[in-house]
């Protein structure tokens, strides 16, 4: 089939998929056979949804991940996908989300498509069974009032106060440009879940010094500040009350008057574990907004720069994960910590709020270990591709980023680019 693709209008797929598979086989003693692709999107879908180079690369990633899933779970684990399912997969930027989606498709396939058929049969007309239209501005206003009252009550009741949640963005501007959209979307996801939680955190973002490129991403992704995209034609948007505050200042400056012993910095690489019960004197918790990588970009290094002691959530103690597992996204970490603060056991809050804690019952008919092996292979493939592209870009990009960072440090923070609340 790869030979047929090379002679068709989809010829660009064959070498791309072969390259991605070689990135895995190069680091594995047991090679993975070249994939025999079982299905592809329809020509109509490709014509209107796969045009740019980025879209082609995304499709290549998705096809490769589907074939890897079949390597671990069997050739019939993933049925022929509909164009709607292809569209969902291509819209997911985070590999973990695509892994979860494929596991859900596998589960549905094992159950005769009952989930899909049931969803389609229960589709109501818009607002048919809703007492209140969820898009109504009055409902939104009432929810804002409820959210604000919860935060205010915690600040007034000292014995029931939720600690402040700080997102450390010191490495955001200098992080990998391909990962910056993921980080900015994660902040919006965190706010959305926090906004609807009965126990919301007061959230602040520290060391926030965006450049022009990052400011554009923020205007696009942070709807709690900038509102919906212009094409939505929603002129009635108001900035969320009690939305995360943004500041270029350090964590210590934001938490002026708070003792360092009352601040906990969460780090995956720390050798110190959080206790079973939350300390009564804790005033703030800090999450590193960027992923845990080596050197200056790691959360441990960021904690050291702030003069804070890093602590680790005992995830591996309750989930059977490899030592190289990826840190969960910040909204999952916040949910885990929220349960811990409310007195839940670590085992319960980790398994309830961490996606990997729910996988055991998701992919029915396959083992949890095989799903972890598949996920590890997907992350390995994506990392190899990103690293390869980084080497191709060469040192010129590094010099450009260094120059941009130094020039930015000489400038004062431009509040006209991103609103500071």
C-alpha cells in the first residue's frame, strides 16, 4: 500500500510514515514492521482539510499512531474511521489526547459501536431539552457570580481557605516554539475547570514576559481575557471576574509577606514527596507552566531560582508507570492537589483525576500494560520527529532565540500586548 501511495496524489504520505517508523526502530532491539495501512480519510476530507504542510504532518502523525496502536492491540482493534473521527484526531495537538481517543474507539469497537450509535440516536435539536440555553449571557453572568462568591468565601474564611495556585512562566518565552501552543491552551483548560469547580483556586501567573509571538498565541487561546475569536461575532463578551492575574514579577514578589516554608513548588524530578496530609500552614502552591526537561527548563531548576523547595506528587506509588512517564497536564495536577487539600487519600485523588489512572477500564480487551507500551512508543516517535526538526533548523535559530530573549530583557513589559489584571 505504501508503494501505491507513492504513485498516487498522496505520495507525500509514504516517505513521511517510513521516516516516523524508522525513528522508533532505530532505538528498539526488536524492529517494528512497516505498516500496512488499513484505512485513510476520504478524498473529499483530504481535499478540504489537509492542505498545508502542517496539516499534512499532523495527518502523517495520526496515521502512524493508528498503525502503532494496531501493533500493540491487534490489527482489528481500530475500525475504519469516519471523516468526523479523522477531523477530531487532527484537531488534537497533544499526543496523549490522541492516545485516549484511539483507546475510546477501540473500546467502542469491542462493544459493537454501542457508544457511537447511542450518541447518534440521542442527538436532540438545539436547546430542545434545556431549561436554560447554555450560551445565554444571563446564565453566564450567574455562573460568574457563583464562581466569584466561592473564591471570596475561601478568602474570608481562614479555616477553609484554598491556597493560591501560582503558574511559573519563567521558561515559557524561551521554550520550544512547537510546544508553546500546548502550554497556552493548558492555561485556558485549567481556568475552565477551575471556573466550574466547587473548590476553585485563586490563580496567578508569575514571571510572565511574553514576546510578540507568544502574545499572539495568548490572544488566540486565553479566552478568559481576550474573549472568543473574532469570527464568533460575540460583542457582549466581558472579562471573567476573578480570572488568573498575570504579572512579570517573581513568585516571591507576588507572594510578598508569605514565608517560603508556606509555599510548595511541585516538581516531577524532586526527591522529596508531599506528605499524606496537606500542611495546615500552606499558603500557595506553584506549578511550572512548561514541561520537565533537563537543564534550565526543569521545574527543579525553576524552584531553585526562586529559592523554594520542590516537592513531588507520589504518582508512581499508586500507578504502574515507567520512570520516564510524562508529567500530567497542569489541569490534572491542579485537580489532584485539590482533592489532596480536601482530605482525600493520594490513591483516590490520583486515580480519579489523572487520565492514566482511568485507562485500566477504558481499552477493554487489551491490557493496561499494552496501552502504556503504545503510549510510550507514540511519545518516543513524536519526540524523535521534533528533535530531528530541531537539528535541521541548526544553530541559527538558537542564536535568533537568544538574541530575541536578550533584546526583550532590555525592554520593559509591554502591557498593551497582553492585558495585566
